[in-house]
């Protein structure tokens, strides 16, 4: 019954969101189809419509598949750990990555059986913040002090779909809805010094991953260092998106909640067990569809900043409450399946956390106090009041507004409470500047931007405390410095 209700919901969503160019309403002009696409008949219109729905529905899967593609290019593999032996630079073109932590990212494949992920206990200043996600980027559980092991470490046993055997004693069961997935683990810094960085890297490299079948004599975990290796999961809004979606569909099982999409994907040429082939006309239709899907997603992205987190500002959580609720409940919350809103979030970021606000919280903005989009040629000031309510650290990072990745070829990309040399005001508050040129005497508090492009900001709060959620501490909008 539940699957039927979800299917009916998706079908209703499809027909309500995909009106043809001939449909009109009394008070609004219709949205026209892409100028690059003129349907020759109803069948072509259906392919176009369903391709748009495939993009929206498949966004988190394709986002994950891009990580796999980049992993292959970097000569890595599943059941290994990719990591960065330093703070990331713009060679990392993943979506909104964190440049103020050491990333340790295991990628798992359970097609041959369960996989063990060993997490070391937190010790002194050494701790991890992160989660284990399935291929749909739905958090299975959080890891580390804010996760299941509560900082004690442990052996997480990642189980393949529909695993029925008893979980052995001493393991933390992590049932995955997909065969493959990943963990995003951040080894946290304290002061950002070279010694602090080395400590965080050494601690992160104590993580292990190996098949459960070899648990009695585990093989040495392979670590692949990507610090100087190009790595990306920027969404390709072209035919390659559908190729990636097909790869995911061929490898992963259908979930009950998504069965309505079996026929939708078949309409555009994606069918489990069969090669994905498209002639020149179908490629033309699919490219037109994803171009229009991109325009729709970008427009909806601007709308997620309403309502704001702080009244009277432009700061907002870059995910709707329905998306947060759906992920935290593994999509079992009744009467919601926010496919469209989910696409917006995964078009700008990867990864999800099971218990948002326990280990970390995020706020994003794309406009200044005048409601104008950030212009990389201008200079802006952000004032952070004293006593930011966090246990670990805070940071603010600038990203390319078009790609949602780090702005290329910049010296650095953020300022954080862990940034060496960060200047504080006499009352403990901090002013950070964003722009193409640093204000005199404020270089240590400045984040460079590209004068030829727009940018967006993401503020991170790791270990957020009660005052953050009660909003007794409030961050205002950026102001332009004349």
C-alpha cells in the first residue's frame, strides 16, 4: 500500500510539473520548452518530459556516480580509502567541499559480501565528524563522537541490500539499501598549524576498511592520496548525466519507493540489463531536456533561501525541512517524498548526515544585505559576533556560484576559527572579507574571489551548541565595502 501511495504521488508530481507549451492558465504565461527542442510528435514530448523527471529524481545517484568516475580516473577502487594529505585545493572540484578539515573517505562495495569499516576512538584533540551514506547519499548512520560509537570507535559492518544473516557480536550493523556507497569522514583540526595538520592526517589514517570474509586476518587498507590529483563531481548538464544514471541503475537494486521510475527511464532508453543506446535525435532531445532541467534547478535553488534561518537575513539551510526529515527517516516519513527539493540540495552538495545539528550544521547565502547577488569584483564584509556557540570550530567558505565548487586557482578559499593568524576584534568578534583584493591590513581575514564571476558562501558550525539553535547568537548579512 505504501509503495502504491508513493507511486501515485510521483505520477501526480510528473503530470503537474510537466505541462506542454500549449497549456495556459488565466493569470500566468506558460513556460516554453527549450528553444533547442521542437517535438515532432507526442512521443518525443513524452521522452523530453520524462528525461527532465529522470534528471530531478536521479540527481543524488548521479552525484555519487561522479565520485566513482573520479575515483577510477585517480586509479582508486571501492573498498579503499581516498584522502587528502593536507587541506584541499581547487584541484578538488567536488560540490561545496570543506577546505578546513582533512578528508578521509572510504568507498565501499558489498556485492561480494559485508564490508568492515574500523573507526579509531577519539583521543585528545583527535576526532572524526561524518556519516556513512548509501549510493543515494542517504545517511545510514553518523560516525564518531556525534555518531553511533560516541567517540569510542568500533567496527561498523556494512551490509548489502536484503542481508538476512545474523550480525556477529562486536560489530555495529550498517544496512545499506545499495551495494555501493561511501563515508565522508573529516579529521578535525584545532589550530591549523603544520603539527596539527600532521596529527589530523595520522589519526585519519588509522581508519581501516576490508571485507568481513577476511576479518580474521584483515588485509592492509589502501589509501589513495588525492591532494595533487584532479577530482570532481560537478554535475554535467549534458548527455553524460544519463550515461552516469544508467551505470548506477545497472549496478544497484530498485528500491520500492522508486518503482514508478522503471517505466519513466525505459522511455528514455535506460533499462536494467540492457545497454543504453541513443541515436542522434534522442541525444538531441535528452540534451535539450537536461538543459531545461538545469535552468529549473537553478531557479529553484534561489528559492530555498526563503524562509531564512535568521529573520531579516539571507542565510538559510540549503535543504528544505522535508528533505531533512526524509533523509533522517530513511524516506519512511509518511506522506513526503521530496524528489524535487532533494535534487536542488544534491545539485550543490554531496553527502548527508543522519542527525543534522548533532555533529554539524550549515547555513548558506548568495546575496548581500541589499538583496544583491555576490559579485567577485566587489569587496564584502561579514561580521561574526563573539562567542560563536560551537564545540569544535566554525568556518565560512566561498564557492563558484556557477559550479558550486571551490573557485579555481585561489591561494585559499575560506576563513575559520582554526585559520592560523586570524585577527579578532577587542570584543572577540571577527570580521571576514570576501573580494578580489584584500583590504589593507586585513589579509589574514580575507578570502579571495574571482573578479569575473559570482560566488556563494557556506558557513559551517561543527559541534553546534544550544545557543546556536536558540538563535541567541546571530550572524548578519554581508555588506559591501565601498
